C-alpha cells in the first residue's frame, strides 16, 4: 500500500488529531509543530510565541480510501474559518494547511475556490509549503484519547 501525507493545523493539535484519526482511510495522525523557522521547537517555546510554528497534525492516509481533496474539504468545513484575522496571525493555534507538492498546492486552490464560490463562509486558513515539521513531545501524542480514558 502506498500512503500519502497531508499536514493541517486548526487550533490545539489534540482536537485536530482526534478529528483525523476518526476518518476512514486515515492511517495515522501525529501531533507536530510546523510553519515556523525555529529548529527543534518544544511545546514551551511554541506557546511562548517566538518560534512562528503552529500546532499541526501530520496525517498519513490511504489515497485509495480517501483523497487529499476529501481530507482537505473535511478539514476546511471544521477548521477553515476562525474568529480572528487569521491571515495576519502567527498564533500557534492558527488555521493552516502545509502542502508538500505542486499537486497538493493545486488541490488546495481548487477546493478553496470551489468552497468560496459556493457561497460558504470566507476561508481564513493560511497555505504554505512545508519545509520541515517537528513531532511534538510523546505526552502530546494521542492526548485527547488519553484524557478521555476513565472519564
């Protein structure tokens, strides 16, 4: 099986991670930091606002079961509109999609244009190429599910 990857951020990565883990065709969703320029960020440095990184989720998926466009549309419906002026925000909680290839970049443009042209709410998600992502600390992985155990 040949898998593909997409990277999405929409606020705290715990909720976004759980959101993707529940989608059929998603193999894994891992909490990470990306979109900034500080090497080897930590939760503390990202929260400090000096790294430029967002809390994101790196999603591995089976393109025979779900396409990148389908994942993107599901993400945009849930996380594509924020209350703040997200385009100027550097908050670690900003809505962001990081693309790996020109094909992903083109798909993002098509999905965003179609969504806006259909009269839906304005999309405030940033779009950037992914240069590098850094996996979040082990205690952040599967955190949302871990918090619910015994709750």
